[in-house]
C-alpha cells in the first residue's frame, strides 16, 4: 500500500545499516507523540507502525536541491531540513508580543553524520520534535515580553489599554520591570481581561511540565534551525506564564475610566477614552493639550455588533491620528463568514457529526451564539446540544448581561423592558446551551452526541480543545471550525496530522478594513496619519491589490518595529489662567473694532504644568525689628513697565503737524514697508513702518524728543 508523504518502509535487522540502494537518503526517525492531557496512545499515526522500523524517503541529491531548495552537504555527509511553518499565537501586548506554545511531537530529519558535524545540535535534539513536516519546541509554554531595550518601562508614567486582548502581558510589565505608573482602562476591559488571563493560567497549570527547553536558544544552535525558529527574536528573554497572584496584583494597579471621561495627566495633557465599537469596553484614546490633539485608534469597528458604536465625531480636528489594529483578513466579510459558519455547522450535525469551535471565552462567541439562536429552529437543530467549556464560562456569560451601559442601543433598550440583552440567556434556560468549567464532573454525565462544543484555546496547543481534537480527529463526520483570526488554521492543525475530520476556516474579524479606514479618514480629516509600514503597501502575496493599503492625503507616515518616530507638530502655546482680582483691575482699550487690549503687571506662578497670573505684591514697609522671612514672601518685585503703543500714523496728518511745529522743506517717499519722511533742513529722517517708527538724527537729543512726542500723539497708550 502507498505510504503518506512519499515514505517507503524499510526493515532493519539489529546492527544492520541498510540505506535502501545507492541513492542518497535522509532518515526521518518516527517517534510516538501524545497530548499531555491524555495518556500516550498505542499509535498516534494512522499509517502502519512496526517496531524497529524507520521511515525513509529516497531521492537524488540534485532533485532534492532543485525541488525543495533545502539541504546541504558537508564532507560527504548529507543533511536535510524540513520546512517549518510557524504556529502563531495570541497577541499579548499592543501588537508586539507572541507566545511560544508548542508542546510535543518528536522527530528530526537527519543525515548519517549530522551529529558528528554539529555535536551541539545533538544535545538539543530532545527539545525539538517533528510532526508531519513541522518542527516544534518541546517545552512549557513561554511568552515573548514587551520591548524593554528601546524604553525603560520603569520610567513610563501611564499605560492606556485599548481592549482586553491588549492587556495579556500586563503582569510582566507591572510586576517585573519596576513600573510604578498608572494604568487606565474601562471596567469591561478589566473584568473580561481578567477572565482571559485566568483561563490562560488555568489551562497551563492543569498540565505542568517539568522541563523547560533552553538549549535550542543558543545562538549557534538557533541559526541552524529551520524557519521560523531561527528567525525568532530575543528568545533568551522569553518567560513562563505568570501566576494568578501576579494577575491580581497587576489588575489592582488599574484605574477605571468611562467613555468621554477626561483624565488630567500631571497638568500637561488630558486623555479621554472613546468607544471603538470593537468589543465590550474597547477604547480609542484622545491625548490632547489646550492647542494640540493626538488620536490613537486601535482595534476599532464600524459594524453593528453588541458593543457601543464607534465614536467618530470626537476624532475630528486631530493634529495626528495614530492608526493600528486593523483587520488581519481584509478580504473576508464578517457577515459572510457568520453565514458560512452556520451552514457548515448545520451540515455537519445533520450528518451525525460533531462540531468543535476553538474560541476565546468572550467576544465573537457572543455574536455566534446570537446568530445560532436565530438559526437553529429554521435549520432543524433544536435538539442539538451546545456546550461552552471554559474555567470562566459562567463568569463570561454573566458579565455580558450586566454591562448594559457598554452595549449598543438596541441591547440597552432590552435591559429596561426588562429582558436579557443577549439571547444566550434563553438558550441556557431552555437547556440548549450548557456551560462547564472543564471536561470533568457534570460534563461527563451530561455529554451526548452529536453536539457543538465551544472551548479554548484557539491555538489548539493547550486547553480542553486538545482533548476534543484527539477524540474527534479520526472521524470524517466531525468538523472543526476556526473563527478566531489570530491563528492560521493550517499551522494550528499541524501537530494533529494526519487528520480525518473536516476543517473549515471562517475567520470573523470585525475590525476596520482598508475601505472603512479610507471612509473614516475622509470623515475625521486629521492633519497627519501615522501607521505601521505594512499598512502603506499591498500584501506581498497580493502586490496588485492597491485597495489593500491606506490611501490618504497627505500620505501616511509609516514606522517599523522599534523605530522612533517624531510626530509632525510642536507645542507653541500654553494656556495661562488669571486670578479674578487681577482681572478686575484691567482696563481694556479698543484698538480695532471688536479687538481690545489691556496691559497687565503680574507674577507668573507655575506648578504641575499649570500657569497662573497672580497680582503683584504690594510694597512692604520696612520695620525696625528683624522678622523671619517666609517662603511665601519670596516674590520678585515687579518693575514699572513702559506703556504699550498701538495704532497707525497717518502720513498726511503727520506732515501737517510737523509744519505747524515749525518744520519746513519736508519730503515724503514711499517704500516697500511704509514711508520715509525727510526733514532736509534739520537733516533728520523718520521711517514709518507698519509695526515700528524710527527717528534718525545726528547728536540732537532735544530734536529727537520733540519728534517722538509728535509721533506719540497719533498712537494709543495702554
């Protein structure tokens, strides 16, 4: 019978070394693999297993280079490397952190003298495991921390959280970097973020792993590994998952805020959260002074779903709009994906199969349950049970019902009827939807098939989803439907191959696409747009799609990872307050219709970036005795200021005034800036310009004073 992957089976006697003919070969050692959530199966693969056998793939050396573009020779030996597809992981903090969560599966492509050429690699082979052409790291999950080399996080004063997906790395920052500042977030963001972190910690602590892989992180070894392992950045800084104690400590440092609430930061700027329309409590942020305004738009949606709609009006008149967190699948329509999800789910259960939906415990699952509530009766699925399995399943469903003020208008209206804002409450009451903290306990007795299961983790690397993949993966009647856009379904399924169950990819990402971004930018009209570089050019795989990039005028300013970008504006003005008693003493004079000016003599008092004009101190009378000077008495004396002048000098009237005062032989010349009045008899020149007047005469101070007084008669003093 043919074997998978073009493999031929060879038998070896003990001590024999048969290489299957004269052609060069690479040896793939076949090891058993199993999930840490279950005991090792007798055989993991569907193809035959005979003890003591090796799987060999034969090919000519030239054919290997030409077809696969991999491999190399060294002193007569042959080394080949399997192509590696990355297993993407949750985005932990502001689009910069990724998680290494590959658990298991053993096997390496090696040549007969590979370890002799690279002895250090031999010591690392226990940490690297292969499955169906993919290489994984066998280790407890580790997380890539936020950037620490570019900025010292202990010097950061404020962290603004946009949504609960952006706060997954918060415990690393608040507990391990010396950060002592303040964190701002909305209440739903904090509460649902707690649930996500609690679920993550629970999943990882369920199956503790004794060892932690570290040898592969050696730079000399890492550079020999296939991509993406050899391209991984700062692997030496990766850390294990935090604990619930660290989670609680981090969350205690968060200050809750509401939409449109203005928060004063050290008197320098104000920050204001706005609804972004993406998730419960998700926010865009306005950072503004009295004269400058910066808008930070991240993870926003213009679609009508369960959260409050996006606040676009407050983004207008921005000097700079920083744009990030756009959809990862710009070509997929969320409504179409939901329809495809429902139709594939119905098709599977009608044929007697089970449906597995890897998902987060909050977010899209609310919308999916609402769509299924409207769909199951018409599709004849009333008798099909729906199971939601998560350590935080009950809390998630309850939180969604109590955050009424953070929901869209239609759902807020239901609360006051009173009705549950989400229909999954009715599904629970009618026993069509059941939720459990884990697979153990009540679920074991209530479980019946066919059914639909919502559970985590969407990466398929840990959590209860691993059990269902092992349980249902061997039957073609079953289907796994991927809805979370953070993960490639091919990479997520790689450790489970070969897989008989059907796989459907229906990514539902409601965040802004490029068409919606163009519409938004035309609406709010910021002076400048700042965004990641990849948003300013088409995707590499679709270089002809010019519609998959940001198109705005002026062109957006782009930035790369770890690049410092100077925003294109400068602070030129500061707001100054004036004390009431000082304002009462002012006497404004109208210099133009509708414009009045007044001079002021005051003391400028500055504290916490707030500036206040206070009345000048009154002169103190000297006393005979010595008196201790108080700090409040240490105020500088105000000098008597010369009056300010305003107005313009009419040249003809000024010449007539000169003639009345005995000046003769006067000539007037026009210049680009004004006029020149020449007194030939007195050898004096008067330059009259829009904002200044100059009297030029030689060694005749009395004459200059006379002319100055004549000029002042035409000007206002204040």
